[in-house]
C-alpha cells in the first residue's frame, strides 16, 4: 500500500481533449515526513509513521518534541502509520509527496463527514413524508416503532439522531492528474468532508474501476 496525508481543497472540473468533462476533487497531498520506522524485530510489525503539517513547538507535548527531534523535523499536527508486508525501504527524515501516485492509479480516500447535528429520519435515513391532508398530524414523524407482539423498539431501528461528523472512506477513486509543483492530486469523484478538511489517501485495497 501507499499512504499520504493531506487536505481537501475543493472540487473542480477537468476537460479532456475530446471535450469530455470530469468532476474531480483537489487534494493537497503532502509533503509528509517519515518520523519513525517500525520493524518486526523491535516492534513486532513493519510500518512507517508519517507526519503532516507543521505546528508551533508550544502545540506539541514534551515527549512529542523529543520524538520529532530524533527525526530532525518540526512538530507535526497529524501523524498516521502505514503497515507494511516487508521491511521499509525508507528512512527516518525522508519526505514523501504526491509524485508517488501516477495518473490512472486507483486510491481510497478517508475523510470526516460534515457534522449536521441532530437530524430527523427524513434527512438522516431518507424516510418518506406522511400524508398532509385530512387532518393527519404525522408528516415528518418516523411512524410506528414496534409491533404489538414484541412490545419494544427493536435494537438498530433507524431513528433520528446525530448525523455526520463520522469517518467515511471513498473507495476506488481514479487519479486524473498530478501537479508536483503544488503537491496536488486531482481525484475523480467526491471525497467526504469540508474544504480544507484532513484526508488520508492510500492505494485502493480492492481496486474496482466502474465502467461507464
């Protein structure tokens, strides 16, 4: 797998030579610094730890400052690990950028959905509205919740509640364009989260390109 951290910058369109228009999401991917390399002998598994986006020293705890000092880099806001099937070829202090992806690669993007607070069943689960004539008072209510035989609400019943602000993975997005000068990836389709939201881009676990 290949992992890089970044921020979603928004959406735009790409025009092909034949005039075809494709909606894409622009992700500022990296640069990321390798802050630690884990090995099977020392840690029990092989992995690479990445840091993204510099912060002031006062924003990091003292143990973190020592950790970043060993990597000879500034404190980072985000840190994630990528597990490997074999020992890492990279070393601590090396920098990764968007050039590790190429046009045509299929990736998965992990982001955090926009928080929408408390939402009813219509907005949260797509329920239909109730009748609005003949004095009916059940317009946006969820309706019957349980049967007489059970006598209670079944566990897992779809009801109103907190909507959004949860982790979401957009799978099998195709890399349409790579801009190394600005560290930008143009990914076909939509990515969860608001503009400037933190995202993780990695090689697709189950790559399946949809036709048409």
